[in-house]
């Protein structure tokens, strides 16, 4: 299973320190208020993965759809790929246009290979003050950086780039021993009407389906 799209959720580091003018409490309160009002959102995304071992750069573009709690859909047209996370169930749909077939991999419990606690950052209902230790980073007229370290797992950190107009997520950056990843969210639409069918997939008769535990 390709889990590259989820790597940036797992280990994020604070990598652009600076002085912020907005008090931390104000940032957290505005961020929490924006997040609590958000039930669904969709955005275009651009992800850049730098492999430190292979010295390669991989770019991925597509669309993300999120319905709280716990539902995420990734569409990557350049790879003819769709990934759907619904709770702990993951479905991956890969279309092979040349062979005119679709391969569907269904994982009944993806928590065995993906840290679902980290995914709650994008699709959960957490209280930022209660769940994270928070620190402010660089700030300018448009954005502010916020480092969030889960209290339940101090070894993990999240660097969120927050839009100061909407107090919604603009970008995430990760820097691990193996790779550095930046993902930008563009043209975000909040509380759009997302059909439940976006987060379900019924295999077609001609699909090649692999059922996994």
C-alpha cells in the first residue's frame, strides 16, 4: 500500500523560528473557534517530498476532501489514484487506463500501518489547548506558524502554517531523518456540501479487488 501521502502527518518539526506579534492564547482561541465551526472542507493540495537518502524530489498535486470526524478523500489525477479513509477503513482505487482495469485495495483496519492519532489533526475534533503543547513561530501579515506537540506523544510535533484571515490551515511541513515534506493547501472551501458517497466506494463488477485485514 502506498502510504506516502500520509507521511507528512506523522513526524513534523518546527523549522522556521521567529518572533510572533500575536499572543499565543489569541492564536489558539481563534484557531479553535475556526476549527469547531468547520464540519467539512475541500482544497487543492501540492505536496513536495525530498528524499535525503536518495536525493530525489517528488511532487504530487490533487484534491483533498474532509468530513469530520475521521473521513478523508485524496484524489491524485496524475497517478489515476484515489485514497479514501473512513474511520479505520481505507480504500485505494488505482486506475490503469492502458490495461483498462481498476485495482481496488481495501484495508479493513489501516491503523495497523498508519498512525490514526496523527490524522485527527486534519479530520478530528480535538481541543488544541488540552491536547497539545503549543509554541509560536514566525509571523507576517498573512500567516503565522504554530508548533503543536501532542501531550500524549512528546516525540511527535506538528508545524502548522495558519492563515491569519480565516485562521485555517495553509500548509504543513515535515523534516525527518529520511525526508523533508511540505504540503500546501490551496483554494480551500469550508463547510461545503460533501456527499457521503465521496467517502465510500462500491467496487464495480470488473474491478480487481484485494481484501486486506
